[in-house]
C-alpha cells in the first residue's frame, strides 16, 4: 500500500458561534484595542527618537520591542477581525508558519548589534 500523500495547505478557524450583535461588539472592542496598541507603541518610538537623553541601550531595546509589538499586532489582529466577521475564511498554513517563526529565526541568526560602549 502507498503512503498517504495528503498535505495541509490551509486551515479554518471556527472560533465561537455568536450572535451578530456580539460579533459587532467584539469587532469594535478589538479594533479599539488594536488602535490603542499602535498609538501607544508609536508614542514610545516617537519619544525615544525625539529626546536625546533616551538614546541609551535600554531605550534602544525598548524601541525594538515596540517595533516587534507593532509587527505582531499588525499581523494577527486584522486577520482576527476578518475572521470575526466571516468565520469560514481559510488561513494559509504557509503564511501562518512564516510569520510565526520569522522573528525567532531572524533574532537567532541576525542578533541586534550593540553600540561599542557596552
């Protein structure tokens, strides 16, 4: 007998089966939290760039954490909002895996360079 040659190319998140009013409420709530996350991280980045006293290694790492937080939020929340409105939308397996392991591999093989004063 031959081996099973089935490959997974996409998957479907079913989530919760909720009423339309609850879906709209959750859409608004997650949109608000997403906006606050982006604004908060952009304020952190702006303050670090504008104030010369914050150009120290600790704030260098905080700014990179803010960038990573913006990246993660911008990757997951829009997909969550889209799936909240249309729950039978498939998600690409390859795309999901790429974004899940991108940062891990990037920081393993390309660590951030520290200033020589450390």
